[in-house]
């Protein structure tokens, strides 16, 4: 039987119980009445040990709340809760991230069909597994796994809000990548030269910023002269996806390139006007990604696709591509590590999310990296630049 304990300065009874694997849990029952709290604790324990379905536990818990307080537990359908969750997430996330959240919720509602109008507590693990398996035949492994992770977030919030007692997506395994698709990889020096050779002046600049900062395409497209501190040789920006503020020392080759750009009196002038206009208008960088894919085709690094049907249909999984603009992010990480930059500093400079590393290096920059690290960061591309001798010749002013 589950046990109860009152914590100091809390009027509620806390339940202590174990699941079927012996893992211990402690949760507030939000009840002051010991008898009612004991019933709730026992119900949680039977649910954790898979002795009763979560829906049965919720119904019983609703009876307890009604008896103890004369109140009715909140009820909400799957569709209604998804909308509540999306409404709460919209001001907290980047536009592109919110699009992914919305797409996942809409796809799940379509999969559930009439089941989307049921109470949210009726969603089971088998529902999530069936949804995952249906997507597996249409989408890439990474995309399917992203859908599963987003659903985990939705139902975790529903559990936190008291609408469900168990997260049905919590123990749904993600798919294992069996190597059917193409894994992303860094660019080689020869490949970077090939892309630069077919790119116009603005794309040459965007590629160099991607290579020497490791930032995402949308963030590079949104750079203005306000983000560039040439006196301190730093780039300051807030990553659109993570909302993380970054201070990036400018690598020596990138500094040389910046000096060739057409500067303007207004600090709000974008470094890459055409790309800036696309992202500001559309809210994301999909069009720019497609343009970059065309550059890869022109450089001979991707096959040219035709409008002729390949017989796979719209609902079948497409083949992946090893190279994209995001590959420059991989290249930047490789160069940084080759230059001897510590892993934690690389993590912060590139902007990858990690609670442990972010706690240690919240404001990494010239003041928080050692002078040696900053110096190596600015010079990390020097060796690669020896192989990119034609890079300077290909540079042109972005007007």
C-alpha cells in the first residue's frame, strides 16, 4: 500500500509509491483529507504497477474529488487539449518550431478521427504506437521520431495539468535508424569550393557565415550590421529556434570577408538583403533551403530531380540527402574540435542545447573563454583556408 507524508509548510498530503520496476515516486495529492489522499495514493500505485488502466483511475479519482470537495474534475477532449497546449506554446517558441508542433497535433487528430473528440485520458500507448507505425511508412526516421517526441511533450503537459494520470507517449520507443536514409555529414573542402564556384555573391557570403559560425540558415539570413561588433570581432545574435543569446568570436577568414561587404550607415541594414527579405516574409527558411539545394545540384553534389514520377507516390518515404546547408553546422563543429576547442565551449558557441553545458557556460564569449580558446576559435579555419586558396578570388561585394 502507498504511504503518505506531509511536508513542512505544505497543507497537502504527499503520496509515496513504486511502479512495477521498483522505481519510487513522490507526488502531491493536492488533498488535505488523509482518507481521501490515501485512496488517491493507492490508485496511483495500482496505475504505476499496471494493475488498472489510467482511465479507470481517473474516473475513481473524480469520484474522490466529488466526495471530498463537491467539485468535478476538469474534462477535455484530445482536440481541445491540443489546442490549449498549442495556444500556450505559441508565444514561447520560434515560428518554425510552432509550425512543427501544429503539424504534429493536426496529424494526430487526423489519425484519431472521431477518437479526437474523446476525453484526453482515453488515449492509450497503443494509439501512439499505431500512429508512429503509420508514419514510419511515409516519413523519414528522424521526422517520425520528432512527431513522437512532440506528443510526449503534449501528454506530459496534460499530466501536469491534471487531465491524465499517465503519459501514454512516455514509454513509446523512437524508431531506430537502420541506415535506410542518408545521414547528414560535414562538407569536405573540395565540396565547399565547388558550391562557392556556382554561388552568387550573396550566397557566397551566407556559406562563409555558415562555415565559420555554425549557425542555422534562418539566423544567418536575419543578420544585420547591428549583430556585428567589428571592434571586438564578435557576432551577437539570439538563435531563433532555441531563443539562446550567443556571442561568437569572428574567425580570421570570416573577418577578412566581412571587410569586403558593402557597409551601410543604418545598423539595421541586413548583411544579406535577399535572404533577409525571404525569411522576414515567410517566417522560415524553407525557400532558402531549396535554393541552396539547387546550388548543390549545380555543383554536382546532388542529383537533379525531374518532374517525372518515380512510382513511389505521395505517401511513401523519400530518399534523404547527405548534404544540406545544415551540413555546414557539422563542418564548423569538426573544425572547432580539430582546433582544440573544449567540448563545452563548442557546445555553447554553436548553440546546441544541453542543460549541463549551458549551466556552465551561460555567457560564453571573449570574457568567459580563455584568451587561448578565443584565439584558437578565431584562427580555427586557417588550416582549411590554406586549401581554399580560391576563396578570396571568388569573394565579391554583396550589394
